């Protein structure tokens, strides 16, 4: 682990073309070596794009491994490089949507799905915008310590432990008025989830977005980070959702999934396909991943 941190620190001093070159090599190797995760990605893409030629899905997955490798290699930049290096790599689009909401004193939930450039964009945004985020502690103490140190790099973040629950999140939003960075698109089991469509598949979806918005009277503003060919990142803010939340948790979760799906279709290779998104099945259905 110490060697990994040393290696990342060395990379933090390297120009970005070096990281991109290494990511292409590591991504290519990982595609063939990390077989279980490759299989998860293959299953996810096949389920979400059943009519697409297998050749196209394979191309996307190989590209995805490159993006994941670049995400890993960039942690040296996140943790050790000058703040200006990170800031200059991210371009904002329509950030006035967030700025105007905060200027009016509104509480804000940033709907922030798992795209592979999510860390790069956050480390830039957090330099001038306070953020509330949920954190899951790592089993490795040294890694946990380093990640937490990185999260607090700008002394501008309020972390809530995942085990602290919804009440702690609500309290932090009400106390700080900082935007809450909400990453909802993972499978956390049937508890607190509803089954709604995602790429036409009944998917266990956390219903927290509508609940948190209702309990804090917060505005939901989606934000999507996308990686460009030169390694820079565009962070696009979307108009605040109107008439949200509704009286239906299922309707709110479906609206969220529909939005995320639409953004994935724009940049499919950059979504987190290696997560077992469909592990929890309704009505006792067999998991898609039982043979992995």
C-alpha cells in the first residue's frame, strides 16, 4: 500500500499525457486480467443494450476500462498536485444554475450519478463550493486515512458516514446549507429501495432523493461530469427539477432513473458498468451475477 501511495505521488508530478498513456496500457491489461469485473460489465451492458451488436458492447467496455484506469491513476493528482492543476482541468457548463440557487439561500441536492470523471470534477468544484458527501470507511486503515485526508484537502467538505443514516444527512443539510452530493445509482439491497425501471429492467433503486428533498425543502440540480479526449473534464449542471418531489416515491425514483439513463446513452463508455447494479431482484428472481 505504501508503494502505491509513493507511485501516485510520483505520477502527481507527471504531465497528463503520461497518465493517459499509462491508463491506456493498464486499461487494456485490466480488461483481460480482471475477469470477474469484466464479466459484470459484460452482463450489465448486455442487459441494458440487448439489441446492440456484441462487438459494440465489447468496444465500450474496453473504453470503460481505460476510463477506470485513468480514474485510479489520477488519485495522485487529487491528493498531491497543486489545487490549480485540478481546477484548470475542469470546465463548468451552466454553473450559474447552482450559483443562483445558492445565492437565493436555497438548499441544494446535486444529483451526481457514477460517471468515471466524478472525482476529478468534485476535487475542482470543492475548491470554491462547500459540499456534503456520504463516506464509506475502507477496511484498510492506511487507505481509509489517505482517502479521508484527500476528501478534507480544502477544508470545505462535510462528510457523513454511511452508517449514520438519513437523519445525519438531513441534519447536515439544514445546518450548513452546503450542497449535498447525492450518488444514488448503486444496489444497496431491497431495504429502503423501490423497484422501478432502469434500461427497461426492474431495478432496486434507493428512494432517498425525494425523501431528502421533501424533508429539507431542497432543490434538485443534476450535475454530470464527462471526460474529453485530452483528459480534461466537462462538468455540466442541468436545470433544477420542477414539481419535485411528488407524492410517490416510485414516481420520484423513476424520474431519477430516467434522467440517469438518458445521460448514460450520451456517454455509455463512461458509466460505472463494473458495479453489480442489478444484484437485488424482485419477487425472488435469480441474480444476473450468480455465476461470477
